[in-house]
DNA sequence: CGTTCGTTTGAGAAACCTCAAGGTCTGTGG
DNA sequence: CCACAGACCTTGAGGTTTCTCAAACGAACG
């Protein structure tokens, strides 16, 4: 597990949390910019692909291009959801939605049970992702005890409440084909 | 000019403002979801392309696929910037950044002068985009008189101040090649 | 000339932040 | 085994930003 983020004078904003199997940094290659950074949260195996190499793949192997295009769209959909989350949801709903999405994504790659999964998030990292401060994340997490983040794993105590609170619609995550 | 948005119980969040030449709805086609909506802000000419048609284009005309991939990445970069904007900037910086980006985009398609351009944004629309309320947008706009939004056009009064305030880095917008 | 849409302004409330202190856990070196 | 340091969590008090609700105002339009 890793995270991608942008650094600003006022702090950093975490954009996304790439997990096993995710494509990372495609934007930087195609746009030839380096306006964001990555940081690993666990040990990670990264498979590097050269920039020009990618472009050749896309033009020579169209189906690979289509797959990349699909991956890019899925990525964008996640960022959009993240945007909506920060823009229009309260701290509580926001946190709930974040964990619903993360749980679903980890579940899709077989790394999460229904109500529990491993992930090394601290409240500081959560704050940077959710556009909040660590103290406030803390208060939100304890206010209702919907879930616990401890020792590198998350336990959901009331899945139904969490789902209702977050308004989570995970349609954008699946490769339905 | 148009806008894409998501509807939530607590209001709507505007995701982006497509302008002339932009590809729109690619995500919906590839992901087979319809989790957001579009709304035109001016008269608009829209060129419809069937979903399956697109997939054929990508696989049969690889260079077209590459172009679409590039467009998707640029789109994502804009959403990311929007996310950072809402997550980590104050209302004032946020507003400044929004207008810097919009001006730059319109400039790239020849529809904006240095300090003035046409666009039909109301304070309600701005609020929905910036994750604020209309009243607050109003107060922010008048607090310092950095720019005026009136009768369908925007006039920037102090470009230098606006640029400094926003921390705008437009590298992700250009097709540098 | 009234209606509608958008802007402007105010007062009070809520959400969230800042700063600061103390607590708990875990690994590490003695 | 113990003491300690570092990372993280928890809690409090007070402040700021932003929201909510409400009302008045102006301009475009039929």
C-alpha cells in the first residue's frame, strides 16, 4: 500500500492510496509533469516501465492501450469520488465513505474480509487524505464507534450504519465485464 | 461551457467545467456507470459518439487510443488539482486558483484575454464547484476586489496578486509536444 | 410592472482548527 | 528485565472559518 500526494505550503493533500495491482504514475508520464509524489506505506513491489516504452505499448498493442485507458478512467472515478467526499460531506460521512471504498477495493483483490482488513493508516495520514486535522479525525472516529483503526488494521463494528452514513455506491470500482 | 456534477443529499458537487474541445463522459462509457450528470451553461454543440464505437476506435486506431488516453490523464490531473484545492486551500486561495485555471484553459483555446473572459458563472455555481456556499463565495469575492464576476464575464483586476495567492502551476494543462 | 434570478448583507450557530498537554504502545539499548 | 525514546493516540479550551437562515436589493424579461 502506498499513497500519492501533493505538497502545499498549508500541508499535504493525499490524492489516492494505490494498492496491489494498481497502475501508478501514468499521469506523470503522459503529461510529462512531476507535480505530485508517492510514498510507500508498507513494503511494496514496484514494476517500473519506461515512459517511451508505454507509448509504444499503447500504439503497438491496442488492447493494452484499451486496458490502460480503462485503468485511467477508474483512477479518475476514484479521484472524483474523493473530491465529492471532501467537497460535500461532513467529517463523519467523509470518513465513513473513505473506509467503505477502501474496504471494497481491498476486498476486490482478496485482501479484506467483510468487516476487517489490514492497513497501516495513522490518523495523521487519514487527516491528510480527508482534508481534516489529525485531532478532528480522532474525535470523529471515537464519537460513534463505527470502526477502529489500530495496530495496522481496521475493524468495522457496524457495517450497516457505516454504509448508510456514507451513501457509498461502489459501481465505479468494478471491472464489470 | 458546461459542468459535470454529482448529486448528493447535502447538495451537488461540481466536478469540472468542460469547455469547447473537451471530451466528455468518457468515464461513463468505459466504466459503464452513470454516476454523474452534465448540464450546459451556454449553448453548446455536442458531438455524440456511441460507446462500442469508441472501443473500436481505440483498438483499430491506436494513435486515437493514445490521444484519448492523454485526454483522460489531463482530465484526471484537473480533478486532482480540484481535489487539492478543496482539501487544503482556504476559500480565498481556492477561488483564486479556480479562476487562474479557468483563465488558462480558456486562453489555450483562444477564448480569453489576459485579464478578461466571458463565462456564465453565478455565485451559486461557483459555490457548488468550490465546496462553499453562495453567500460565502460572495463575501470572498468582495473582501478583496481581485476580480469581478458580472453579467457573464470575468474581469481580473490584480493578476499578480491572484497568481501569488493561488499558487497556480498550470503545467498539467498544456499539450507540450 | 410584477416576476424571477442573482447579488448583497447581517446575525447567530455549527463545524472544524490550533495549540497544548498528557497518555499509551512498541521497539531498543543497557 | 528495565528504562527510555519515538510514534501515535487522546483530550481540552478557545479561536476561526464557514454555514444557515433571513431579508433586502438590483437587473433582466415578459
